[in-house]
C-alpha cells in the first residue's frame, strides 16, 4: 500500500444518522434484555466508535469483553481465513451474549466467531452489527438480529472501519471511491 496516497472518500452516512440509529438499537436491546440477568457485550475488535456508542446506548448492567479476529490484510476482500488474534478474557457460559460487530461482509469472521462462542454454552447469543452488506455473503445461516444500515457492495471506511488501518477516525461512514 502506498501511504502517500490519499483516497477519494464520499460521505454515505453522517454522524447524526449513525448516532440516531445507534440510540434506536440500544433502546431495543435494553427493552429486550431488561428482565434478564447476566449480560455480556462482546466486541470483535478493540473498542471503536460504534462499539463505544452502542455500549453506552444499552442502559443495563453488563460486562464488556473483546475478541480480536481478522480475515483481512491490506486487501479489500476477505481471505476466508479467520485468525483469532486475542481471545475473550471472561467466561460466557450461561450469559446473555450480545456480539457487537461493525460490519458483516462475507460473514466468514462472524460465523467463525459464532461457532466459537456457541461451543462455550452461553444462555443466548445475539448479533448486532452497524452495517451489513448482504450482497457479499458467502456463508449460510448467519442470523443477524440487529442491523444499523444495509449498505451496497462498496468498501466503506470511518466510524472505526479502516482501509489498511487508515480512516478509522472519520466521524462518518464513507465510500472509498478509488479502493485498489
Ligand atoms: P467478513 O468476514 O467478510 O464478514 O468481514 C468482516 C470484517 O471485515 C469486518 O469486521 C471488518 O473488519 C472487515 N470489513 C469488511 N468489509 C469492510 C469494509 O467495507 N470496510 C472496512 N472493513 C471491512
Ligand atoms: Mg470487524
């Protein structure tokens, strides 16, 4: 990757749109889980803008843990091989687990993670994603419970999403118009 290159990025979802949708999803999750005990939010990456705001939008006592998985290098297409780079620190056995993902693309990462989580016997397992690109799905039977926005098959950055580690800090979601 040429780090001197600046990409052309067009705004697709503004910070206001993102925050409003996150507040809605947070309220729905709060309503659904308010009478249950043992809530764990699992974040498949280090905490970024979506994760940060989602956990604040869930008004319930909960634990938060992180797992780091990757299927991408510098490319914009999934390699199909998912590496667990850092595992959870807490047990999720018997917990109501909400997996908070930024984007579901091929679905490889999340379906691999769901297999792993299921093997640890949580009470319930719920998937929440900010963005979904259903046109790109290659795995079957991945049921996403909460979706912020369904987006077209274009590479997006911002709000925590990166293109080879760049652009995570953009407060909006944008399309990389000239991705390699
Ligand atoms: P999947 O395994 O193909 O579903 O990809 C999941 C992961 O790939 C996401 O958690 C992101 O980290 C990354 N990813 C997929 N699509 C995009 C995109 O358009 N922009 C930035 N990252 C993406
Ligand atoms: Mg991710």
